[in-house]
């Protein structure tokens, strides 16, 4: 099942000039940006278009010091670049849940 929603870009994999995936978040009731998921690999055209909107953080980033897993079957940390969390994307998400409720 898929749903469409909006999310804030908080980090990317790849580089700011050529992002490969985006790490997305949403603000909770207390105003904290909480990580919600990562995109699939962006097309080159989408990466170029997004690159024009991204910038390094200008101050303290809400995800500073966090680590992100490269995926469920691995303990490897994902190499990410934090970005200024001011770009909002509309995304189609898979809302199916596993037995753990993820």
C-alpha cells in the first residue's frame, strides 16, 4: 500500500552536487525533526534538480551525531551528509508494516 506525504530533507548520500538518496524527516509535536526514512536511489535528473536546492547546515543540525543504518540486514553505518533542513519533498511511501511494526 502506498500513500503520498510531505517530508523534510535532512541528509543525503552521495554528495551535495550529486545526491544519490535522501534521508527524510518529519517534525514531531515538540518541534523536533525525527528521521522517518530514506528514498530509493534518485535518477541523475532528480539528483541534479535537488542539488540546486541543497545547502550545508548553517547552524546546529537536529541530526548531528546520529548514525543511520545502511539497511535492515546490515549493521553498517550509512555515510551521509547533513543538509540545511529547509527543503520539503512530496514523496510516495510504502506504508506496509513488518511484524515489529516498522
